[in-house]
């Protein structure tokens, strides 16, 4: 059999021409977004007041399996796609495992992550609608960086609310956004009503994605010619990110490789959802079987310790209600949490798949995540993003299990991006200043008790 190369590249012509919508193959569809006032499913008209009209249509479409990718988006993709699928031969050797390990590397663009796949799509539809600009939030900064790049390319204004602790810990990520023309504001801020309210109630808060989302939505709704865009969680984002899984599957199919285990980090769900989509589609249609593992931080454990319920997508409670695994929209991760993946809830698509038993979830502590990150950097030569390193941690764990049992399983994980803007976190780890924080049941109780009451 032909030796599989270290890196498997598709040709430019093999960039997907369509996104895959896994909802079309789901027997149990994700629950609809609800209007927080009426508690009835959001209509296209209502969603179009917040999102671009075409994106609102994609958000509501759970029956169309494939949606064409506009040519201008495909042309932009060609600047950094197809992304390589890498066989981790060096890691396999170091671990002395019979497992075969592959990773899909999404960090070969200036934004440093997979987020650009959806950023260019959302910016494109905003431009097509004739809008002046968009607003958004960002946590660790990958999404804000990606959106600022996409907006600069298309000549759109970009306003970013960045979680305050990340704004302070990751100044270089902030400056990349500004280099691409974005207006970056630490959140919560005094520039919005919801920001002022949160600061009045919690003056020392380090911020959360939920806070930043509220500010970005308020700004979009109050600004003529603007719409709000989101980097994860929403079904439209998972749709755009399906290019990750489609390319990974095409590359594996070239060599007749079928993964046994597929692993991705899980914050809001964009990377994991995109990576597993075509494989999950096969599982849903009964064509093949795979084990899917979502990996989340122990300090923000929405899948493993959250509740499956309708909740606000934001702290200010101005966004639609989504049924998801959630810790409560008021939950704010500990300030010592450095590994990203800070959102209080999980994608409705992934939440439904998890609740149906089609995938599993694990939570990992951040010191073990950074141990895996440094091991990977020294062996495979890529400094991984802390978010990606959650998947690396569990991929290594699964490979070591194979060493114990002698099983020759094939493992695929998503390497969402690089960690070159995350050096403050790496410094804390190297200096022995990083600690693990796992919220107690009492810590989580306040957020879960405050979940909205939904009429039957």
C-alpha cells in the first residue's frame, strides 16, 4: 500500500463548491430559536432585523442538504484553502502508539484560525445586501481578527466588542484587528445601555462572550445600515464551517482511510460542528459509524455539566432564546481561565446530537491542556492555539489507550489554529503560575436557576 504522505493536499479545484447542512439529515431537528417576548419561533422577518437576510434564511433552513458557495467566497477561500490534512507521524512515534493520528490544520491564514471560513461568508452577504458594516463580539480574538480581515477585503465597516480580559491579555490580537481597520472596544463597556447596566451590577467583571454579544447586538440594531454577525453557535456558522470536514473527508478518501474517532474542541461549536458534519451525515444516514468526542474546558463545562434547556444567547437577554446545553446566560468563566472556549452554551445542532447520544463530551483542565500543547509543539513543530489544544489533549489520551490495548484505531482531530497571539497564557504556564479552576455545583447553580421559564 502506498505510504500516506505527511501532508495531504487537495487541489484548488477540490475546494468544496457547496456547504453541507447536517440538519437536513437529522431525524430530530434542533429546536427553533424563540422570540424572547412572544416565546414563539423566530420568523425570517424577525431574524432579518438582526442578521443579514440571506444568513437568516440559512439559519432557518433545516431541510436543504447542500447550499451553493458563491464564487466570490470560493475565490477568497483560494487564498488559504484547501487546508492541509496532516498525518502526525512524529507524534505517533513519540507516543509509541499503534494508533494512526491525523489532524486538519486550519491555522494557515493571518487570522490564525478556522474562523475566516465563516467570516468571509457573513461579510459577503452583508455586502450583497448593501450594508455599511457589521458588529460582532470576540473572546480570545480569533473571530474578531477573521471578521476584520473579511470586512477589509470587502470594504465594510467592522465594530468588535472584545471580552475585557482577552482585550487586556491579548493586545497583539487586538492590534491585528485594528490593522485591518476594525474598531475594537473592551466589553462590557460604557458605550451601550446593556454594557453600562452590567458594569453597574458587576463593576469588577472581566467580561464574557454573553456580555459582548449583548453589546454588539444593541449597536447593530441601533445603527442604520448595520447587522450583527456571530462567529460560532449559530447553525449558519456550522454550515459555513462544513468546508473543514468536507475537505478532511475528501483527503482521507483519497487514501481509503476511515477514522474511528473524530475529536474537536467545543466552545460554541463552530470548529467541532464543521469538522464532524459530513461524517455525522454518514452516521445519520446509516452509511458508516464513527465515535465523535467534543472536548470542553473544565472551567466552562456546558455539555458535561450544563442543562439542556432554552436560554438566552447573551448576558443582556436581548437575543433570541436557543435550546442548548447551557450554564446560564449569566455565567462568567473564572478570570484564571486562559484557554478560550468561554461561551456559556453550545450550538443547538450539537446539543441535539449530543442529547440523542450521537456524540460524547469530555471536560479537561487547563494545565493538562497546556501540557499537551507544549508536547505537540515540540514534536509536530506547530504552536497550537489553546482552544485547539483541548482536542490535542484527548487525541493523545486516546492514542495512549490504543497503546495499552494494542488497538490500531485511526484518530482525526481538528487543529483549529495557531497560538502565536496566546503567549501570555503560555508564559503563565511556563512560569508555573497557571492553575486549574473547576466550578462547584454551587457556582453553577445561580446561572442554572436563572434560566428563563418557557411556556409549554
